[in-house]
C-alpha cells in the first residue's frame, strides 16, 4: 500500500497528464463526428446567444449588399414567373395537390456561425427540424453551392461547408457535360479542386463548373465556380483548380434545398446495386 | 498569494477573450492562425506546482475548444505544452538557477532566454495542434509549413505582449 502511495506521489504529474490527455482524446474522437456530441451541443446553446448577437450586428452592417442581392434575385424570379404563367390560356389545368410536380423545396435561413480558416469548416444556421430541415439537404447562397446539412436540433442545423476536407461533390463542366468530383484542398477559401476529368476533354480557363443531380442532394445546374488553372496530375486525369463563386467569408443568408423525391430515388437505386 | 492568483486569472480571461473574439477570426492565406492564448501557460510563476499547470492548461484549452467548436484539439495540445514546460525549463535554466519568487517573463530573465523558452513551448503546442487538426500525415510538409508560419506569428504577438508588460 505504501509503495503504491509512494509511486502515485512520485509520478503524480504524469498521472494527471495522462488522465487529462485521455479525457481530451476521448472527447476529440467522440465529438469530432460532425461536432454533434452532446457536450458541444449544450455549450453551443450557451455561446449561441453571444454568437447570434455578434451576427446581428454584422448583418446590420451589410444590409446594403444583401438588399442588392435580394433585388437581383427578385427580378430573376419575376422574369421566370412571367414566362410560366400565361393568363387566359387553357393549357394549364389547376392541380389540387400543390406538390405533385414539385421536386425541390426551398427554405431560407440565416448563417449564425461560420468559419473559413480551419481544415474542417462547418456552418450553423438558424433553422432546424421544427422548420422542416433534415440532414442531407443542400445549402446554397441563392445561386451557388455552400454546403450540405449534416445534423439538426430543433431550431438549429449544422452544415458541412464546401471548405471542409471531408466534403465531396459531384460536379461537371457546363460546356462539355463531363463530370468529376470536387473537393477542397484546405489551402485557400477561394479555390477548390475538380478531379477525375479525363485528359482528352477540351477544358479552357473560365469554363463554368456546376452541380450534377447524381447525389440526389443538389439540384442540377447549381453554380460552383469557374475553371482557374488546369494541370495534368500525372495520371490520365486533369487536376483543375476552380475559383468558387461563393465568397464564404461573407455568406449570411442561405437557401436550404430539400429533395422531396430523394428517398424514392435512393430506394430504387438500392435495389439494383 | 491571492493577489498573484487574481492577476493571473485576469490575464487568463483577457487572453481567452482576445483569442475567441479577435484572433480566431483572423484568416491569412490559410497558413497563419495565431494561437496567442498559449502565453497563459508560459507566464505561470516558476513555483506553480506542475499539476496546477496541467489543470490550468487543460481548462484553457477546453474553453478555447468550446468557443471554437473543435472538441478536444486545443485541450490536448495545450495540455501537452503544459506537460513539457518543466522539462523545457530544466533544459534552459540560467546559470544561477531560477529565482523562486520570480515570474517567468522577459523582464526577469532577458530577451534571449524568453525567446528560446517561448519558441520551444509554442512549437510543441502548434505541432500537436495542427497535426491533431488535420489528423493525417498526408500533406505532411504543408502542415509543417502551417506550423512554422503560425508559430512565427504567435511568437510575434507574444513578444509584443511581453514588451508592453516590460515597458510598464
């Protein structure tokens, strides 16, 4: 017994160190799966009040830009409505089930926490499962890709940002239609990398890169960025640097896009794979 | 005694707030993220028992983690820095030893000593932190570059703070 006590006294440093480091690592491995651990959630609840206040102030300062953007989007939508509705024509019958032909459902939300300077960035938005947000919904800033929802609480959701080493997205070149996979390399929040485009394709600087509908998360044709630099990666594929349309440092309002037919599609695909 | 504890408590709170509210928002080409809060571990008086250093280190890291939403990363890195502190101090002890009552600052032991001391601890902390953050050895040299650049910026901040304290 005395030997044990002596031992403990002699090595008390190392023991305290190991215990605390153990706790830290336990937390690291458990909590890091998309930051969903309970502790983080509870404490986020507390810090969120502060964050929300800071965000409010920031939002106020950039109202002008936001207004401009909204006005732009408004006019684009108005144009579309104009094209679709033909008053007095009998081509269109009223339909009672309003979601009959609808595949995507849009919800707007505000960003209340965001980062661009880590290797794995996440975005918190102020809507959650009570507002109909579910995991695997897409996040855009109105026109361009921002991220994908990975977890929801009642009133908040956490989305994995495009600026995250774990984020993968099926993307294609608008000009030729060839698709590859888009990732972020962790270097610069303005640029991402498009891989798996074979080298016999003609790619030129400035080509638009957009989403495909393959993942059943993003609708087809959402903008991602512009081809900035084309390099041969040694194999038969290009390594294309894409300059992102979205400025992640000032994303404030996002559109959450849910695919109403996603489950149907995945279920069918599962039967044959 | 109480006075010293109060003083260090105040410094700790100010530094943590500085880290959370200002420095965590700095984005500088993706390579530079200064983590100045490590100075809390540097400045604890020489007489502090090492288990207290460890506990202070752990909770400082914990607070930064909670604010940054990065579970465990800062806690484990800061803890390792706190654990390494006595060894570093022993390695670079001045010729006539440490003065028991003194604080480990630039004012007490001079610029050269403090620079070596701070660089060692900051490098240990940043190396652990950045490797835990990426959690893979791919991109090894890029991580090293990030560690070096961030360490330089952190050191610059720490030296600034020390000069300010010395000047007063």
